[in-house]
C-alpha cells in the first residue's frame, strides 16, 4: 500500500495559519505520524488535495514536501490509526443520530406535530447523511464503524417517516 506524506513547516505567527492547515488535513482524513507530518492513503483525490495544500503552505511563507511512500515497517499500525480515526468519526455520527432520535421523541412527548418541526428534522437528517457521505468518501480502508453509522442513519430515517405520518394525520392530510 502506498501513502502520501506531507511534511511541512509553518511560520509560528499568525497561529490561524497553523490551525487552518490542521483543519484542512483533518477534513481530508489525514493521520499525523508526528508533528507536521501527515499521511493519507495514496489516491488521485488525496494527491490533488495535498498538492493544493502544499502550495497554500508555501504561499503563506512555510515549507512543505509531498512524498509518495511505501511503508517498510509499521504499515499495520498506520492502517489501524487511519481506521481508528474513521471509526471515531462514525461513532460521532452514531451519537448525533441518538440525539436526533431523542429530539423526535421529545416532539412526541410534547405532542408537537407540525410541518415546521418536520421540515427542521428533515434538514437535520440531510446534514447527518451528508456528514456520513464525507466520512465514507475518505474511508479508503473500510473502517468497521461504517456499519453502525449506516444502521443508525437508517433508524433515523424510519423514525422520521413515522413522525411525518403523524404530522400528516394531525394536519389533516392523512385522512
């Protein structure tokens, strides 16, 4: 397996530059091998993103090298670290799905069955699905947590469909 490794150095000030690079690498799903050394499984999309980020770092007065590397030792550990990062993201999605289900349950308890609430909950589910899609797109190694996140999203969709049916019935369209 090949990895793309970005080795960079950013000026100490302003600190927002360092934070911006960190956010971009996190958004790509990169893992840190040590300070200022990040890695991603090699692929066309990853390479384009890291090349762009490398150029940004150079433009902000830093230095950066992008390497295409094979791992001679520690490959399993790198893959485990990458999968653990994806599993953490999937677990966070599952947690947010539980929050979503709790919100729907709250609507039932309050007997709050309106189109406005349905629309708001539908938008929340779309956000969860979009987030899942982003994580799944960078899950190049097939982290185990994906299955639980898919199941949690499916449960959210089922519960929202049931809630929608109740809204339609309360608003007079279900008759």
